[in-house]
């Protein structure tokens, strides 16, 4: 009987470390993909997105995150877009909702505390009014995000201090 418990314990430990290793590997892939885009103007405010002019003169931080996740073959939450008659990436405010059905229905993300964030996590900021903001967590307290002109790596806490319109922040960790 003790032998069975020992085998069960070993299997559980293997499963936990194997699963954690996969998450760490995927988190690193997400972070590396985002890091490689720093300086890019593809997601700038004035540009279209993937040739779609409906996205000209719009904020594209959510599209940046969507493209990064797609590039590494991560499951990406989408919603129905009546204007495009197809599935489309969810917005920053939806990512900032810790109870988002769009994100939770993928079964591939879990929320983690702000203090537990790690490179490769998705971080989203809800504003009191208007569009939110989001990016990919980097190292040393930084995050990578599409801003007006280019993709930049900036300090999260400095961003929060400089933008009093931020109402909340949500951190999602990829788990598949």
C-alpha cells in the first residue's frame, strides 16, 4: 500500500514539474517574440493592420499581443466582429477584465497577482474611461507594448505613475 502512495506521489511531482516546464518554455517564447519586435512600427497608431485599413488611426496594443501569441502558436481569445463578419482579437479592456469569458473560455490562461508577474505574461490595464492598454511582461519590471509610434519596452511602475487614468491591472499567465 505504501508503494502505491509513493508511485502516486512521484507521478504527481513529475506532472507538476513537467507542466511548469511547458509553461516556462511557452512564456519564454512569448517574451522572446515580443522582445524581437521592439522598435517595429507595424503596430503604430497610423498604420493599418494586416492590410485592413479599418485599423488605421487606432491603438493596436491588443493587436500586437494577438500577433505575438499567434506567432508562437498560443491559443488566442477572440470575439465575433459584426463589422468584419469574422472572429477578431479581443480588446485591451477585455483582457483587463479578470473575469473575461473570452479569455477563460480558451482554458489556457489564469490570472496571477501583479507581484507574481513573470516574463511572457500578458498584462492589461483598464482605464476609467476609454480604451485600455496592454503588453507582454518583460524583465526587470518592464513590459513590451505597441505605442503611438513603435513597439517599446518600458517600466510598468513608471507607466502606472505617469497615467492616472489607469483603474486596474490584470496579469494573465499562459498555461497550455
